[in-house]
């Protein structure tokens, strides 16, 4: 039997509220031991160890806690007796954590995130099946070498591309235009596609000692958006991700501001407020080729990659290459 360690961080999967109700509950209140005890057959899948690393709503996640989590998983996956790790996490910021871990974990062993949209006290809570299937996936040979993954609603997603697309339904995630990596049928793993972007062992960030990350902020563009927000952000951020319209676009006032702040050393990434598609270099919106295009990353994932990139290099050409490769 394989040995899987569950690292619990809280979220709705550990949430409780009025018996039977699905809304108005407190996330991150139930201990992981109690959640595991409530799941039939889970101990038949793997030899389980559970670690309560945190127990909070995932909106309390921050960069220091990401580093603690990544260091803990790196320590666990180095152990010869550990075959895989499952992380329970709130769904609100799971996409960001999944990508951070995908870039920083130095292991080929499966690491699978999961959570729930309904608290443990709800009628038809979705957490138990999600956790059961995450343990099944983490114990499967087929899961090796895919980087960090996530399981929700019997669907397997990549840590790079998973995004929350619904804040109400239990089927709350997708993987943009890229479908999914596979399905779970009860305990059976069915993989269909592979992630071609660099992750885990091939990621330069997984070889770095993680310390404090450079400050990177996100600014949203909309009709009439005041470009002076960029001056404000530039006061205490080394990098700024712009969530632009269309393919990472903005008006002329924003372009002028970006050009002047970039001359002062601020690194800009152009991402998009549109959920599908790709941001690439653009001669009209970035004539001097100043900005790093976010490729298919969402704004919040582009921020994760920019923080790590700036911790690794100040060379803008190198950062552009990283954004194409990861
Ligand atoms: N607010 C919760 C959290 O992110 C939502 C969830 O887990 O579904 O922790």
C-alpha cells in the first residue's frame, strides 16, 4: 500500500455551519483527522498520515505561508516512505497556491490539491468524495510526473491552468480552453492529456531556496480607469500585472504611464480580464516591447510567476522567456 500524507490548510472542506445548510458557514474549523474519519473506504486506498499545517479560510493565504507549505511538502516528498501528498485548501485562492507549488516543488511524486464548495456540515457535502479521489490520484502511478494537480467533481486539473469559474456550484473549476487532464471514476484514474509547460523538477524555481518574494501587485483596467493608480502601485511594488481588456489592452494614458514607470525599473506584465485566449506581444499596445505578455496565465497566476521570476533574475528578456516556458 502506498503512503500518502494529507497536508491540511483549511477551507470549506473543513468548514461547518448550521446542519444541512450550504451557505453561511465558517471555513477552516474542522480538524483533518475528523474529515478523514468521515470518509468510507479512504483507509483502504493508502496508508494515510495527516498533518494540520493551517486551518483557515484560503483568503488568509499569503506569500510567507506559501513558502511554509512548499517547504513542508518538499520535506515530505524527500522521505523514502512517502509516495505522494494531498493538500486540502479553500477554493477561493486554490488556483494561485496550485501554480505556486507547481513551480516550486522539487519532486516527481504526485501532489494533488482538493477542497470543497459545501461545508462538511451541509447536505451532500462535496468534500468527502473530492478528498477520497485526491488520495486515489496521489496514490496512482499514472499521476507521477504531471506536476501539481487538483481534483474537483471527479475531474483532474493541472496546477498551471486550473481556475475557479463558479462561486456557487460544486462543479466550480475548469482549465480554460485546455479541458482537463483526466477524470476520476470512483477510485479509478483516467488520464487523457499531459502538461507541456515546465514544472516541479524542471522548474528553476524548485531549485531556489525560497525567501521573501519581491512585491508584485495587480491592477485592473476598465473603461475610464485612472492611470494614476499605476503611480500609486509603483511606490511599493517591484512589478505590476495589468489585467487589461481584450488581449491585455488599455488606453493611451495607461501606455504613457507604463512607459515612464518602466524606465524607472518597474516590470510590467500584460494579462487579460478575458478568461480564455492568450496575451502575446503587441506592436500597438506595447510598441517598445516593454511589457511581459502573460501568455495564457490569469492575472493572479501571472503575479505568482512574476514574483518568482523577479526573485530569480532582473533580466527582462529572461523573464519573457520564462513566461513562454512555464
Ligand atoms: N472561502 C472559502 C475558502 O477559500 C471557500 C472555499 O473553500 O470553497 O477557504
